[in-house]
C-alpha cells in the first residue's frame, strides 16, 4: 500500500472511531453532566489540543501522518515534552467518551482509536526522521504521548 493511501486510511479510521464515540457519548454527557472524570478528560483534551495548535505555525499542521515537505520541526510548547500532542488530545477526547458511556463498545472503539493513533505516530516518526536530520535527537529527548512516561 502506498504511504499516502495508508495515511488517508488511518485518518478515516481515526475520524470514524472518534466520531462514533462522540455521537454515542454526547447525549449521555448532556443528560448526566456530573461525570467528573469524563469532563476532566474533555478539558485536558481541549487544553492540550489548543496549546499544540498555538505552538505550531499556520500551514505546518497536518492531520495526515505524512509531514509537509516544507514543514518545520516544532520543539516548543507541548512539543518540548511530547512528539504528538494532537494525538494525545484526540485520545483524551475518546477516553472521555468511553468513560461517559462505560460500555464494552465504547472501550473497544477507544482501543481502536488508540491503536490507529499509535500506528499514525510510528509512521509519522519514520517519515519525519527521513525529512529532518535533527528528528532522531528530538525523539531521544521526548516521549511519544505522555510527558516523562509514554
């Protein structure tokens, strides 16, 4: 499979899993707003996602795992500690939905979403290392998704 086709498939799977989680969880979050863990995950998701967008310059951001040919390596903001803060934000939103629903289906969808994000991250890292000579050093000093842990 061609890299662009694989990347497009992964993006579609990511949006499909996340979309299903959000559509299933939204009514429950509105009807039962006292789900503290779910709302905490939503807040963290929004905060990390917004911080990542503010750290990245316009035109440098890409939802596809293939980096832009003219893209710059960002190593400030949340990127100082983790290589994929947007994937972390997406995963946190999916986690919030799974927590709100608490069903086997929701946890399976979150597992699928997490696996897709991991595969995207691995591909993106390989392609970034080929494009940016300093990426190997950046990888050595940062974590993939969670600062100091993972």
